[in-house]
């Protein structure tokens, strides 16, 4: 098997690629990164284990579990106890563990960032939940729950996964932009990793009302890599959600903290409501068989505006003045002519 440093040298160079095209190789001084064997990590975590009477061997050409951990992290210690109690007794000759401590070795964050970027899970704020566990083409952060534990056991026992992360240099191959779950489909303009999955969980948001519309359904929708939410940036998203009743018009509300944060126009076709958005979250679907609230409000506003006094108009004022002056002038002229005639008759 390749030495770990050679493996990491390759992964650093191959993982420095853009979303869809390879970039130039990157040279990294691997001596900056400090790794630990499983026995060294157990000692740091105060976990007892008799390695002398075990088939476990750090040099075995087997499935490699990479762990980025922090001293004092309870989730990290729980994960190593899972290795001790569940993996080592039954599969000690089928895996090995390479660990990187982060709290005392901050330069290891550079390596973690490079690996997380390749797996599409580099957080925008640069903050990772530990442990970060990488096995084959899977990566998870923070507490390792029962589902993830079983996934790791399956990867270890299958014998078909890679034995080091350099073999995942093609992880960005076969990327896709369509994901489905529970008959809900997400389409993205950017492409994402094939091991990502859509999570669409039905929720009850019937108490959240939208004027003029009936509640249809609600869903908490996220793109996931195992138990980790994948951040979606610089991409447009289209969601298609099935509905079981037809309406004249549809709206979708983005819900945040139990309140409507945004109302989005939606289109209906062949039993699905489709809409565009820039982020994933909880969305509520509404339908209406009457004129939409937006149209009604617009009509009301127009009616109100028509009833308001008109602004002064100079031309109109002049026209009105002329209409008033001309008859008055004629009347005055007629009276003056009459007076002159009467005087002339008296003088004669």
C-alpha cells in the first residue's frame, strides 16, 4: 500500500480542482501535517485496548478510516469507543484508522479544508463539527449516529471501497444536477457530487395561513451528504412537488421560524407544482380557486388611487378660466352697449 504521506501528496494535488474542470497541481509540504495511529489516538483519548493480541495493523492494505478530531471532543471519543466495541472485535483485520488532531495542530486544518472541498462539504464559515470521518467516497461531520455507524461497518466489510483517499481523485466525475426523494425533485444549474442525496421530509405547517389560499402540504427539503447538509451557493434551484388537488393558482411560501418569510409564484403541470428558488429550507404549498391575493390588492389600490383628488394641472386651470371669462366679457359688453344707447336717446 502507498505510504500515507505519498497518498496525501496526491490527494492535495488532485483535489485542487474546480467544480467541473481540473486545475494545476498544488505543491504542499506534507511535513506540516501530523497524523496519529489508532493506538496513539486511543492513548490520547484514554481508551484502553490490547493491540498486542489483536489482528489490527496500521500497515495493513485495508479500508482506511480517516478521522479529524479534537482533544476533549466528546463526539470524537464516542466514535473511537464505537471503533473499540464494534469494529475491532469483529473486523480488526479489515480496516485501519489514520487520525489528525486539530486543536493542538491547527495546520491540519489546511489538509481538512482541501479534503472537504473535494468532497463538497467545505463549510462557508470554515467551522467543522468533529469528528470529521472519511471512508471511501463518504464524509460526515460531528456526532456519528447509528445510521452512519452502520454505513461505516458496511464499507469496511464490503472490501470494495478504496484503501486511501487518493483513489477518490475522480470523486467529481459523474457529477449530477438532479436529485429526488419522496417524489420531490430538485434540479440545480450547478452540478453536485453523485453521493449526495435529497432529503424531503413532510412537515405539518397547516397553522401557517396565506390569505386567499388553502394549505396543501409542507416539506423540509435539504441536499445531504450522509448526515451533513450540503451548502448550496452560486446556483439556481428548481423544485417540483406533487399535489393531490388541482387549483386555479398556486403559491409556495418559504417558512422560517414558523413564519412566512417569502411567497413564491408556482406553476402546475401533470400533478406537480414547480417553482424556482435560491436556497433549500422548509416550503409550504398553497392553492386557490379564486383571484389571487396579489391581484385583489392591486385592484383595490388602483380603485383607491382613482378616488384620490387629482394633482393640479396648469392647462386645465387655464381652460377653465377661459371658459369663465369669455361669457362674462360678452355680458359686460352687452350691458355697456345698452347703457350707451339709453344715454343717447335721453340726450336727443
